[in-house]
C-alpha cells in the first residue's frame, strides 16, 4: 500500500509555495472585511469527484459579489495541480478567492483580481456520528442563493456554542423558530420513512452533498419532502442526519438531551452515498487511464 502523504500543499495564484512562506498582504480585503468566498471538499481515491459542483457554486458566488476570477478551466487546473502535489491518500481541499488589496472606499470594479488560494491537507478522521444542539443564534434572512463567504465567524460561533453544550454540531433556526441548517452542514430528518430537509429559499446553503442525497433518495425510491420544518417536528423525528462535503452523510445520534440510534433509512443513504462516490472515482480514473 502506498504511503499516505502527511504534507500540506499551498497554491497561491497558481504557484505552489512552502506553507511557512504562504502569505498575502495584510491589506487584502479578504482579511480586513471577509471580502471573498471559499469552498471545501474532499478527494475520493485521490480524485476531487465533486470539484465541478463546488466550482459551479463558487463561480455563482463570485458573480454575485462581482469578484474577478480567472477562467473556470484555469481555476480547476490549479486545484488539480495542488492535489497532485499532495501525493497519495485522500485529502481535504480548501479553495479561497479574495478581492485583493483595496481601501473600503474603492468601487468593486476598480479592484482585483484578488488572490486564488488552494490548500490541500490530509483528510482528517471522520466522525461515525454527531451530537447536535439547538443554539440561540438565529440565522438572518438570506435573499437569493446561499453563499460560502469568508465572513464565516457566525457559523464558528454557533459551533462553539454547541460544543459548550457538549455537542459536535449546532442546529441553526430562523427568526420564526424553524430549522434551517447546521453550523457546518445541512440537516435532514426521517419520519415515517420520509426524508425531510429545509428548502434553500428558507436560508439553507445549497449543499453539494445535500443535492446528492436528494438525488440518491429518488434513485432508491425513498420519499422526500423539502419544506419548512419546525423545531417540534425535528424533535419528533425517527432519525436525524447531517451532510457535508468532507464528512459525507453522518447520523445525528443526539439532539440536546434526546437520543436516537442511527436509523435504517440513514444507514441506507450513507452506504449508497459512499458507493456512488467510489464508483464515480473509479469511472474518472478509468477515463484518465484511457485518455492517457
């Protein structure tokens, strides 16, 4: 078995740099104002299976923020180069786009292009289950498409509140008390065999893994319902699970003081998700070998 690399790879504007020398200006608006966006994903068998979907979302965000970025093919090539440099094993990949240096009074059209940063590091140990807590930090109403912005501290505060309560993940509510999402995940529940999740127009991030799960449910003939969900309904569910690009599909086995064993529907979806990702990885590797 090949040795798994434990090194961290950093690419800035397409150039690989030593991690200890990876720097950008302190005047970059990404640092000063959170003026930029990011995506996080993982590799499967060394291949970024969902890179296209994450770039779709990132470029949508860049368009909404009027961020100047290179052609999609160039950005994808920079990510692929960094993953290749990381060596064997599976990795977590973070892609960051900033607006670059510029004063607060400058118009967007006068700024950029900013920096493109890719960080590739060994995939961390992934949890077999999660404990969740309802936190008192309501999500502001989002208008239009949800975006992964560099101004991410509110999500981190929500997760810290959950950890203080002895949990791993926070469940965020809107101002009406309906559930929206986790601090770093999308949230699903199962009741009477039906999989439910809040809609993105209620504020939930349009997660790449979330979309995969909904498509998997259709293939597996598991009924789904995407609609607003009350806290009461969440607490009464038979099963809970969370999804994210790095963790995949993970059962939630505790919600505050309530406990649930991983359910049959959750286990079936989680297994199908892993099988699908591995199959797509094998298919892409086969195409690369054939093309080569």
